[in-house]
C-alpha cells in the first residue's frame, strides 16, 4: 500500500482585500477567535473536522502537518503575475507536525484546535514580516546541498517537459488531423460542462445556523433551497421538529415556502433557530382620541334653492347673481360655480378662467345680455355717440352721451345727468366712470321706461 498525502487549505479561497474583509466581518460576530487577521484568513472548521474524523476512522492518516509559507520580496497573486516574472527571491517554509493521537475527537474541539493553530500562524507571519525570519527554534536548510541523483531527476524532468511541449506544438501547427482532434476535444468538454449536469453549474453557498444551545451549524446549500428544506436539515442534526422551528434573519421571521434567494440570504449569512410559543397575541389597548371624530359632510336638500342665484333690486328688476352655463348640454337653469379665478360647471365641466379685471367686466357683460358675453367691447363701441344709461354698483345712475371707451373699459360721458334713488340730482357735464364701479350699461332705447320714471 502506497503512502498518501492530502493537501488542504482550510481558508477555502485566496487571500485578497475582499476576502480578508469578509473573513474579519464574520469573525467579529463570533464569541471566540474574533480578532481581525492581516496575514491570513480565518479557517473553515466544519469541513476540516469532517475530513479528519473520516480519515481517522479508516486508518488513513498518521500525522497532520501545519505548513506556513512566507515570501521575501514580491510574490505572484495571479497567473498573469507569473508570466510577468513576479516571483519571490526566497520562499520560507515553517512546518510543525501533530501526531493524530494528540488531536481531539469531537468536531467542536477540533474546530477550536484549528482556530488556535491559525492564531499562532497569524502571529508567526507577523513576526516574519517584521524580522524577515521565523522564530529562532526553527530549523533552516538554506546551506544544505541537494543530493546528486535528486538534481539529475529534476533536470531530466525539465528536459522531457520542454521536448513534450515543443513536439505537440509542432504537430498542432503541421497536421490538420491533430487540429481537428484538439477542436473536437475542446467542444466536447465545453458541452459536458454546460449541459451534462445542471447541479454542477448551480452556485453552492455556505450559511450558518445558530441553534438554541448557542452552537453554530455550517450548511452548504443552494440559493433555490426553501426555508422548509433548511428546517429539515436542522431537524436531522439537532432533533428539533421542523414544524416547531422558526428561522429568523436580522430579527425577521422567514416563511417556509420562500427560497433563500427570495429571503435575501447571502453567502455566510447567519440564521437563528427559535421555537414557536403557544398563546395568543398581545391584547391591543383601545385608543382614545383627544379631538372628536370628524363627521362626513352630508348634502342638505333645500327647497327652491335656485332662488338664491337671483336678486330683486330696489327698482323691481331681477338680477342674476351667478353665471348661467352657456353649453347646450346643460340648458337653462344650470349655474356655474363662482371661484376667485374661474367659473366652473359641475355638470358639463366647462371652465372659464379670468383675471380680476375680466371679472369686473363680466358685470357689464351680464347686464348687456349679449349672446357672446365674454367680449362686450363691440356692443359698447356701437353705443359711442348715443345716449346711454350707466348703473353703478352702489345704486347711482348716470344718463348721458357715450363719448369714448378706453382700453380698460373706462367710460366717458358727456352731458351726464345723475340720478340717486330715481331722483334727478342735476346735470354734471362731462364725467369719467371707472370700469370697476359699473354694474351694467344699456342703450337708452332699452331703458326708456326707466328714464321716464326717473324724469
């Protein structure tokens, strides 16, 4: 039986800034061995403990060698660095052997032992990069000569590999059959890797489950696994029935039907196992409000409500207070709501926007009773040179000849006569009446009866 050797890296990945940050973040959440490492990563203990106990049960292992490697000068991180010639000047090895009988039996104690070894390894590397050497008791072989037959074997192996590479390079260039063979082999391997086994292509991630007795389980799962499947794994290891478990992440309970990806469980996330407690929820306290509840507005029905849109003046005339909707769809008797900058019909949704001056001009428009009340200027321009009646908002009336109308609808009267409460107060001559004071304007033919009454 041949002697076998197994090389394993318990860190599980290469050392770089990203993996170092993730490793230190995970270690900071642990109760022991939680200090950050600068020269190595924290080891993954579960796989190492399983491998050690399996090989020990089959009598396949005698010793465990702890090897620490340090470099003088630059050292390659990627294959590209090797091609660029980035190699260290000297490579130092520190080897410490542990007999298999001296190692613990339980998984938890094996993990503790491995963490202690890595703690020593971090201190050893820190000392090396400070003093450029390992601890003094270490044996050094820098001056030892290599035996002649070993030197011959290495040189022969180097020559054979060089000849092998040159031979196949020549064949690949010179023979078309070898080119086709290499192409077919590459395509075959590509198809095998892409389609042979879907599970191989699925990303396997490692998560941690903290149990009720404050122990941590390490699980290798896939993002498509459901929470219920994780509970079944915990049931197999801990004996807790799956229907009594409650898994939480960040204080949030996870549903059984959701997958790890849907629950945003990432690589090296920690889930906590809790037990469902029997009993009802907390009784909610009845809220008391300081302010009374606001009642909904109820529309009141008022008889003959349309009368509020009309006003009977002292002269006996009936004046309309609200604008009637000009739309044929609404018809007579439908009035528009009067807002500060618009008139709005709630039935057909017709809206007229206006400024303050347009609102004042509307008083004149309503009095003239034109078919196009939004533009009374043509009607008033036709009255220039004619005798008209001007009614003001506060009851005064002026009768005279319309001399002119300016751009702001201000009216200039000639030979004006003032009437107050239908009594003639005498002639005033030529006067200018501001538009914002005018209630309505009418031609004298339209108010002959009023003029006779005033006279």
